[in-house]
C-alpha cells in the first residue's frame, strides 16, 4: 500500500469520535439534570432523624421526630443528624454511580 492511503478514513474516524463525545456529553448533561431532581432519604435513630438529599448531593430536608427531642441531649442529636447525613450522602453517591456509570464507562466524573 502507498503511504497515506487511509488518510481519508482516519479523518472520518475522528469525526465519528467527536460525534460519540458529543453524544456522551449530552447524555451526561441529561443524567445530571435527572440527578438534580432525584432524591434519596436516609434515617438514623430508628427513624427519629430523616435526611433527604438530591442525587447531586444537595440536602433538601432534615426531619427530627418531636418524640425524639423529648429524651435526646444535644450530643446524641448531633450524632444522629451526622449519621443520617452521611448515610444520605452514601445513597446519593450510589444513585449517581448508577446513573452516570453506564455513560462514563467507569471513568470518574
């Protein structure tokens, strides 16, 4: 074969790759929008504390049972809220990985 014989197909390959990248970017933007709307919740203290977070890891609400407040001291309350927030973050990360993983092929995002 002569040198440079396949140059035309290499250019086409680059164009195809650019289209794939653009599709992937669009899919990622759509997934990010869905993550911003999706919510997960986690509880601590047997349900006395409930934290709701979006898939893009923004805390939407913290609910504390009035019954729990009657018997809880500040340190216990702090520990329970912290635990619920961390659990909600874990759930949010799992949701993000589930939605973004197929798009990124395991690459960090």
